[in-house]
């Protein structure tokens, strides 16, 4: 009886993950954005919060415990710095710099941090936790690969973003589940935002297709 209940609980976790993933994909391909259809995403996020409450997932489980940032940064800061230096080197080497005024670049950087934190919450705080609830081992090596695939599919049909987000999603999920005691979305949001900002500066629109996903990709 206990085994059957455990199996049922695992499949319910997967069910909720599918429901909310399909909901997000529906919103993207219906052309809903956070400004004009904020009500839709409000209901999605409210439902996610309800799932967290149902499974009694606190801030540490979700990755929103602020004190874990220092540990996460100490463990992964060098890798992030190395990636940043690589992007800078390649961007300057190929000379594909998106010139812009300094104030706008700084405001874009702040916006990418916030957007990065939001996306990392969706990817890791919610979906990776659902995958961890489905697999017997929360550190199952399949989880980061599945997370990377799900993250890439959200960015259809932009092939550049799909490539970047697949490996980025894999890496972030791997960092998120590596240490259960100090998982931290703030560090991942910082990394996500900084890398996204640098890619925006150095990767031309001819490659990134204006960083558009969903149906808008075909009209731009």
C-alpha cells in the first residue's frame, strides 16, 4: 500500500509539471505577454505557488533562501567568471558589438537580472523540483538533461536560443540539484542575466533573430 502510494505521488508530481509546462507553452504560442495578458500568468504563478504549498516546499527547497547565495557564489563563481571572459573574448575577437548608450545598457542589465531570476524560478524552482519528485533520486543525472530540453523547447523556433538555452538549462539544473542544502536561484538568476546581457551585446540579430520566440518569430 505504501509502495502504491509512493508511485502515485511520483506520477502526480509529473502530472503537475506537464500541466504547467503546457500552460506556459500555450501562453507563448497564443502570443500572450506579461504586459497585456498578465492575468494569464498570474493564474499560472498562483497555481505554482499552490503546488509548493501542497508539497510543503519552503524557500530553501525552491531556492529562494537569500543566505545560500554566498555559498553558491563561492562554489560556482569561478566557472561563471570563466564563461563571462570567454564570451567577452569571442565578442571582441569577432567585433560584433551592439553599440548602445551607456544608460540603456545598464537598464537592460538590471532587467535581465530580474528576468533571469524569474526564468530560473520556473525552470528550477518549479519544474526541476517536479522532476526530482518523479525520479527516485533527486540527483538523478537525467534531470538536468530533461530540464535543458524543456527549457530549449520553450524557445521554439529560435534555433540560436534553443541551442544556448539547452546547455544553459542543463548547467543551471545541474548546479541547482548538486547541493540540496544551499541551492540558490539568486545566483542562477545573476548568471542567467549576465550571460543573456553579454549575448545581447555581442550576438547580432542576424544570428539571434532579435531574440524572439513563439509566433512572433515568423513576423519579424
